[in-house]
């Protein structure tokens, strides 16, 4: 068995204050549990920089609007994605809970999600999508930015170092025939352009 040890600059243990976690450098890494099952419904406000809750990033191609989500500390990825869905009105149904591994997180969408069905019939003005392409890019970019910025503190590391993978039901790549797009599930998501 090969033991893996982690440390940060100057051979110091990894301290993730925002998650309440310290990863000792003198013990082999044995995994982490970062979140609990959400116990309350989230609430939104447009205030920023609150010490509690999470920031949801809605947008695409590096241009995002930030929204505060009131939630428990150590929110799960599923809770953050549901927060985006509740805020925007988009169906972001998942086929399974977000999983960790491969150096990142895998988000597995249900075939009922807006990626496949399009925007809701009645859209919220602030989050109105004018095309299927715009909706797909905005959903994928928003989830990626939200998860990366929640789980990696920018003052401690580059959020883009957290790879986000996408798939659909039965662990299949996302195939959007109507757009001529396949999003591979074995490569980290790196954006889409049309």
C-alpha cells in the first residue's frame, strides 16, 4: 500500500478554517467528509460577503452575478445546486448525489433537468435565457463556479484547481443532440462556446 501525505507551503499541515478542517501532514491521508445532509430549506438575499451561508455564482464565461444563500455551514454540493435551482427557477434535478473523486466532483444530471428539457415555460426575468445554448452554458458554468468557490477559499488556493465533471443518468456522458454537443464525463468541464 502506498500512503499519501499532504502538506502546504513550508511543510505545514493543511488548515481549511472555512471548513473547520485540518489535514495533518504526519499521518497518511484517509479521506474527508465535508458536508452533512441539509436540514433546512435555503433562503436567498442579494447581500454579499456574509460570514454564514454560501455564495451562488450565476452567469457564464467568467462573468457572474453573486447571490447569497442562507444555509448551514459545510453545505453539500447538492444543497448548493438546489440553491441555484430555487433561485433561478431552472430544473437542476440530479440523477444521483454529487460524488467526489478523480481530484474533483462529479455532478450527474437527471434527464428531467433543464439541460435536456429547456427553460421553464414561465421564466424569472432576472434569469431569462434566450436560447438552449445560453441555458446550457449558464447552468454548467454557474454550478462549476459555485462549487469551486465554495470548496476552495481563494485566499488559500486557486478555485479552478477543483475539477468539476458532468454526466447524466446511468453515468453516461451528457449528449445534447439538439445542440450537437457531447460533454465527456471523463474530462473536467472546461467551458463551452457556440
